[in-house]
């Protein structure tokens, strides 16, 4: 097939380190939530290119915005000369972040560089050297370049090695015993307090950084009272509370930002993935003290005109087409349907999520909760064969993640659930050849 030929060429030409391949899929065209491969087969895309395609593929307003920007001086890089698309987007993003304090914006090209910017500037802005983040979190891959440099830029890499990882509260796998999402005793918070009294002294801790739904860690939704309690702890200790909204941000969870569900204020956030409408763009939005520190932190292509124009169009489309509201509604429909399937298939241990960031945790045994990672790989592959694209994630690779475009309809949800049902039934009956994996 054409897909096999492309994959053979890819294997010969492109390094393994830059790809995740769960099944032999090579896209050729896409429209809305449907993506077609090089052999002409169509699939319902419940990955949305790793949660990038917020507004569906080939949205006319985003294409138009990019074309218009391309007709301007789209190669005039913001690092040297300001351009109005980038300034417009900065103003929009600053206005979207809740909180009654002066805000500023920084632009990069990937989620990783936005989080790099945070980890570098937070210690400088606060005068505190340490950071706290969470086990299971994926925040990115850069920093090596600065450490390699023989330049001022490497002098700014402080805080590195001063990051303490604490457990993310997982209601399904809580080490402190049974826990419900809305009424948790928050034993894990004691562990964070202990960390602040020992290895990462509060007076030397700049920020606690987390995802309000830990996505790559397994789409874990923390107990309702966790983030508000974390905010109180930060207020008491003068520590900044910072959210990585690279995957959860811009409407996916039903609000602009996932942390807003907790009713708290963020001191700063990072954004990426959908921000450039598929073009490379990331941002940090936060207190102006953070982004006005006396140093340089810039990337040549950060905040270029065309991605910034696309970003403005993404925000407009999410607003004008009520996509946050649709994400909330479709997410509920999807989770209800999955819970219904859980009654039929004991392999489904947990269904959770916020809006259209949904996880289905697979287990071999509901009593022991033994993770079913191999089964997740089979299920994703079988869904692919039946016309639905899904991915799996989590510390044990046993959580099927569903992050469709925010434009999906109830019929799309129904179709996806029907395929998921059939795939689950095939896997349960052993109708799958592991040689394919
Ligand atoms: N933060 C989160 C929450 C992510 O999910 C990712 C990518 N999976 C990143 C940061 C890194 O983004 P990028 O791959 O664009 O560097």
C-alpha cells in the first residue's frame, strides 16, 4: 500500500527518536474531524494531531488568517522587529488570563521552550532558586542547547537540578487509600508541605508548576479540593502557582484554561500546541515581573507573524463558534457513553476527564487495578483498523486518551463510541494478532 511505502521511506530517512508510531497511518488529507490516509481510507480523528487541531482541520478562518499574514512581511521575525499580529495576540492572551494584576506575554515555538522559559525566568523573577513539579508530568525536552552554549544564555540556567518532583494526586491510584474526586483528605498536600520544610525550603522555592489535568501522565483529574488547597499553600508561603496549559489550554476542558475549573488565580501559564493553529507557536502569559526580568530569553522564530495571526483566529473561532461550551457538552456525552461501556467491559477500570480531554484507564483486574498496557496498545490498533484514531498514555501506557477537535458533534461521539465498543469486544474475545504491534 501507499502507507507501507511511505513508512518504509520514513524508517530509512527519519530518526526513530522523533516519532511515536502506534499503527501504520500516513495522512494525506483532512477536513473537520475526519482525516484520510494516502490509500484513501477515512478515519475519525480523536487525537487531533496531539491536541493541536482545536478548531477541526482546514478551518476556513484560520487558513484565511494565515494567508493574509503571508501576504504581509511574514518573514520579519519578532525578535528583531515588532509586528502587529504578535502584539495583538499578546494583548488578547493577557486579557484572557484571570487576575487583577499587570500581565505580559512571551512567545516561543513549542511547549517545551515555553516551559524552559518558565523554569529559567521564575528563579530570576522571585529571587528563589527552587521549583516543584509533579511525577508523571510531561513539560518538554529543551535546555541542553543553553548548557552547551558558551554565552550569557547559559548563565541563566539556574534552577536546573533544583526541581523537586512530588506525586500528582490520582484519585484512582491514591497511595493513601480510597479517595473520591470531590472529598479528599489531601494527604498528598502534607507531602508537599514536608517537601517545603526539607529538600525545597519554602523561602527558596520560586514556584509550583503543574497541569490542572495531568495529560500525558494519564489524563488524571485531581480531587476538586486539591488545586484550591495548593493555591492557599502558595499564598501562605509566597510561592508562585504556575500551570502548564500547553495541552489543556484554549478551550479543550470547557474553559479557556483548565486551572479555571478550580476557581483560582494563576501567576503564570504556558501555552502551545493549538495556539498557532498548527503553525509553531507557544507562549508564557503571566505577571509582568516574570517577563520583564533583566535578561534575554528569545528564539529567532518565536512569535512570528503568521503563527500569531493564526493564534488570533483560533481564539476568535473558539469564541464565536462556542467551542468551549461544545467541548463541555461533547465531553460529558463521551464520558457517559464510555461509562456505559465500562458496565460491559471489565477491562475499563476508570473513565475520567474534563471536557474533551478524556482518559480511559484499562486494568487486568478491577480489584488489584493491575495496569493493562499491552491491551491498550491492541485496543488503539484495533480502533485504527475500524476507522478511529486514538492514542494511549500514562505512566503504565494503559490509558486510552481521547482529545478530538472541539468541533465534534453528537454523531461523531456516537460513531466513535460504536467503534470503541466493537474494538473492545474484539480485544476481549482475543481477536487480535499481537504480531501487528
Ligand atoms: N507540556 C505539555 C502538557 C505537553 O503535553 C507537551 C507535549 N506533549 C509539552 C509541554 C511539550 O510541547 P512540545 O512538544 O510542543 O514541545
